[in-house]
C-alpha cells in the first residue's frame, strides 16, 4: 500500500482571522441572495468564508463587503458542513476597489514578514 501524498497547491500563506462580512451573489438555482457570513482565513488575494447558507458553484462570482470595502471574488471550492446546512467556501479575488489589501488589515504585510522570517531562518542554517 502506497502512502498518500498531499500536494499543497496554496501559493500564499494564510492568516487566520474571523471578520464579519456581507456576501452578495447568486446561488446554484440562480436566485440572488445577500447574507451575513464570516471569514476564517485571509490572504492578500483570497479568503475562506464560513456560515454561507446557499449552495454555490465553482467559478460563480460573489461580492464580499467588509467595512467600506467591496471586493469581487470567484468561488474556487465549496464544502457542506455535516448536518448544519452551512457551507464553507474558498474564494479567489477577481477585482477590488482598495489596492492590494482588500481587508485593510495589513495581510499582505504579514505574509511578506512571514516569508522574510522563513528565508532568514533557512538562510542561517
């Protein structure tokens, strides 16, 4: 029996963060919806959301509103949580209005510092 090898396709580090957001889009039936949800993980170009109560298709477009920021995302994946009627979704940024930090929290700066620290540690070894 061969051991399973997991390939990490992630290109950016994630920062855990729970932020309240408003999500707008169309579900799999084509119905428009708007609901409150929350972030679970953040990157400069993506997010994992929880508390989504609508079934979504990969490649659907959603608008996520946080504070005064409006960011357009594409659905990359969805996962139904057992028995809750709630989905987690992975999103990738399509377009935004606020430069390269859609969350206004310095997520890009945190990632750069983490990469710099990792490089310094590996270079010192």
